[in-house]
């Protein structure tokens, strides 16, 4: 049976330099501390390091799902990563057939869509109608400094 031992050595380096006495007019160099990055800045840096293309999130009423799919195609063709609503709760489906579960799902989907807006570099609003949910998404995106485009610019609530 063979046993091996690792010996750790510690080294201490000491430097000494003569210090001149501090005069009456001496000013110490200001100490600067590194500024901590915000989560948004960290995300932007990570996207750059990963060489990710721009990310666009599609917003709008799910009554425009066909138009959202078309916008997805066009934005993808333009070289962008596209995220959009994944559920059309206006169309019947077993996942939201129970009204209580449907309401809870709607809350989760709204939270998820706000996360998509935070992830995105820009927002594209699809359709010629803006309801309360879309209006809130536009306001949220703008509060984060995200550029917002419209397939129908005449419906921009801030135009």
C-alpha cells in the first residue's frame, strides 16, 4: 500500500519602503470603489460575452396570434431571437378549462411575460388594438428603457 503526502509550503514576502512624513498640505489619494453592476447590466454583459443576437419580445392581444406568428417569422429572418406569448387562452384548451385554474394560470403567464420583457432588448407590439394587459406591458417595457415598436404605430398610447 502506497501513501503519498503533499507538503504545503508557505512563503511570506515582506517589502519595506521608507515613508516620508506626511506634511500639513498632504492630501490622500481618493479611494475609489468598484461600482456594482445592476442585474440588468450583468445581463447585457452576458449577452455581449455570448455574442447573442438582439432579443425581441412580441406583445399584444392573443387575438392576433396569427399576426404574432408572422412577426415571429419576419423578426427571425432578420436575425433576432424572438419570444412571444406561448398560450392563447382565448382558444379552448384542457389546460385552462377550469375557471379557477385558468385565473391562476393567467397570473403566472403575466409574470412570465414580464420576465420575457426583462430578457428582451426590444418590444414589438402586434395588432391594431391595445387592451389593458398590452398597455401595461408597454408601460413596463418603457419603464425599463426598452425600445417599443408597433406593427400599427398609430395605436402607440404615447404617440
